[in-house]
C-alpha cells in the first residue's frame, strides 16, 4: 500500500481503517461526517470510564510505596493484563495478531505505556504527592496535542486547545480549593520532575496508540504492545526486587489485585477504545477528570466533604472536555 505525498504521513492512499469512524482520505483528511455525534459521545464515555478507573491508581500507588517497588508493581499488573488481553486476542482476525508494518509503532506504544509511564508514575509518587501528580498530569492534554501534530500529523483544533486550557484551570482550582495562595505556596521537588516525565511519556503512548489503532482493534493494540514490552520490565523488576523486597500483607495483595484489574485491564482497554474515535488530543482533554473523580470517590467511599468549589471547577473540567470533543467538524492535517 503506497503512502500519500508526505513520506512521513501515517496515512495510506485511500486508506480505510477497520473502524468506520476512522475513515481517512489521502493526505490525512478525515472524511466529513465519518464520526457521528453518537460515536463521539461513546468515545467520551470510554475515556471517562478509563479515568474513573485510574483515579484509584495514584492513591494506591502512593499507599504501596513502602511495600513494593515501582518496577515490580508494574510487572505484576501488566502480567495479569497481558494474559487477559492475550486470551481476547485469540478471537481476533489473523492479520490483527501479527505485528506487520505497525511493529515499530507498537514497540513505541509498549515502551511508552508499560516500560515508561507506570514505573515513572510510581517512582515519582514515592517522593511527591497525589496533589502535585494531579497538577502535573493536567498539562498532559496540551503536551499530547503538540506531539500528535508533530508525529502523526493529527490536526489540533482551537476547540481542543481551548478545552485543554479550561480543563487545566479546572484542575488547578479543584486541587487548590480556588485559593491562589495555595498554588503560590506549592513547593516542588525532584519527584515532581519524574511525574512530569511520566506525563510526557503518557502523551507519547496516546499518540502511538492512535496510530496503531487505525489498522487494528484496541484489544490487539493493547495485547501486542504488552507482549513486546513485558519481558523488558520483568527483567528490570527482577533486579529491583533484590533491593526493594516485597512486603506482602493481605491489604497489599488486595491493593495489587485491584490495580491489576481495574486501572490496568478495564482502564487501558476503555482508553484505547475511546482514542479510536476521539483521537489522541481529543481523548487527552478528558485526562483532567482524574482529580475530579478522585474527589468524588473520596466523598462516596471515605465520606470526605464536597464543597461548592468542587462543583464549579469540576464543571470547568467537564465543560472543557465536552467543548473540545463534541461537535467538532472535519479534521485536516
């Protein structure tokens, strides 16, 4: 299949994805009307389900910091996820079970999502806080939009940029309680630099995943990227466990089991399914709902109070995401 005029373009001449909502023409133009309002709404639901699942990950990751190393925890969660998605992959068409021409994109997806992001996140949480993590991750939509434009030529609309900025304001307001003084008094530490690196790496995962899933399902993309990256993270974990021994208690085992199933299996599949419809930039706008769902879960499960600022700034996060995603016109690279 020959590429269009731009040799770096990920699109092929008259390319048609396995997903009807991803049909594109030569040169990277997504055909007008190819993504319906209902498909966009379904994509929004999937990415929000993912961030809801991930809202527990940062809290549990920090809680487990004295019981298990970041590489070991990453290996455990993705071993379970790889086995699960491997079983699902057996039911996919043979062409999806092969790496084919997408092998380098899938490798990048695995290195970013498995080898890079999770260990950096858990390592950063050993030295930083969940508040700092949420603030730093709030920059991810803007980072993703830039990387998507540079690497896979996915256009960035003004709506996406505006929605990302509005969402970032909502994140800052939600975490500070609307207090500018709180934000000015924040003191950052080396762990925050690690968390910033994790945000950049996750942006690459979203972009690589968008490219891979133009030609294959989220199940195939997730499974193949896990297969190719799990041996690398497992080898690193074998070295780490000699220096950070496991401290297994019933509470620890329960927390690890939750991370293996909810944020990893459900979260990653839902995220990748949403990206197939919304694109990398469109999906990342909703990444800012992580602290919002964290506040909601804290109120429901722990009885923590919800103030008016939660609704105001939480509304900004949701509004920014909906503005950036729903009702967008055709895309042009």
